[in-house]
């Protein structure tokens, strides 16, 4: 009889510990189901950042998306996008003809909701990859791209994964060194250039316009050509690309050929080369990283 009571006591004690363990297990599971609560303006965990693609509104984004890491190339549109695992990257415009190559530093991520779930762009599992230019506005056409994680494909652009971005064949301006507040930086020439097949009154000459897309905070920019000619950039164009001869640009009319230039303001210096074609219009943008 005593043994019977002993076994019953041991069974009760065992049930108590099993019940406690099960309660702890279910409690832990409930805590995990609570998920994330993310918002811009608060401290975000690793892998998340807030990005403003174009409008100024900030969106939550997750950059720990290994399916995107690396370099992607669009042959039809002539650019590459590089995604790094720290949420930064580059958009590279490939040099071609009169279009000099250019690089833009970016922040990137896949748009997410406040609980960390993907903000779907459609009902087929596609997500929105958003980009923000660092120090300069980004082209609205590539500020937001559609990517399907299941197939590892972009939609809307022919972006394919490559080992490295192809080198172009255009007249890309060289990098110039600048000093900003005692910190070494880089000023770059080129980007968003084009040409016009207009007759330009049949003069046989070509035109070039140097311009900026934002206020660089250094006053007027003086552009000097190797011919000795000088021009001044006194305003900026924040939307679209200006035409040759537009006010606020440093405008020149030149014989066809290849020229070198230097440009400077109170903070920055640029230098590079460009090519002018007969009856053409070359718009050459300056920017800083």
C-alpha cells in the first residue's frame, strides 16, 4: 500500500513539471508570433532602413535579400545596378557614343510593411525594390523596380545578373579630386547626356551645355575649356535634362572634335573630356558623390 501511494506521488510531481514545461513552450511560441513593429523615425534592427525613392516620403525597406546581391545589367537601357549586403550600392550608366559613363551611389531595399512582411506589388509574389540616390536625385524610372523572388527576375527592365558591369565606349569624363570641409571627396563629370540631330542653322558646329541637377551649396560654377573659353553654371535643373543654350548652363558652340575641360566652385573641382559632333547638342552634367 505504501508503494502505491509513493508511485501516485511521483506521478503527480511528474505531471506538474510536464505541465510547466508545456506552458513555457506555448508562451515562447506566442512571443515569437508577436512579430516586428517597425516605423521610420525609430531605431530599426539590422537589415532594415528607411528609403525615399522620389517623392520625399520614406518607406521601410529590408536589404538582407541575398537574391539581389551582386551586379545586374540592362543591355537595352545601358545601365547596371549593384546591390551590396549593407544596403548600399551603385547605379552605373554605361558610356556609349556621346553618352559618357556615370556612377551614382544609392541606398536600396525591398519595401516592407511595419511587421516586416513584403509589400507586394501584385498577387504573384513580386516585391518592390526601391532606391534612393545619395547626394543627388535618382531617375524616377528606376527609383522603384519590380522583382520576383521565386524566379529571381526583374520585370519592366531586362536586368540580368552579371559578374561585372560591361565597360562602355563613350567619352566618359575623368574623375577630379575635391576638398570639402577638410574631407577628401570626389567630383564626377558626365551622366544624362544626349545629342540632337537639329541643324543648328547649318553652321557645321556643335553645342555643349554643362549643368547640375541640384544646388551644390558652392555658388556659381566656372567651366573652362582647353580653348580658353569660359562659361558659368548659375542655376540647376531638378527635373529633366536642359537643352543646349538654356539659361543657367555653361553653354559653348564648338567645331566638331574632342576637348578637355575643368570646372570649379568654392568647394569642388571637376575635369574631363568630351566630344562634340557636327550639328549636335551634348548636355554634360556635373555632380558630387
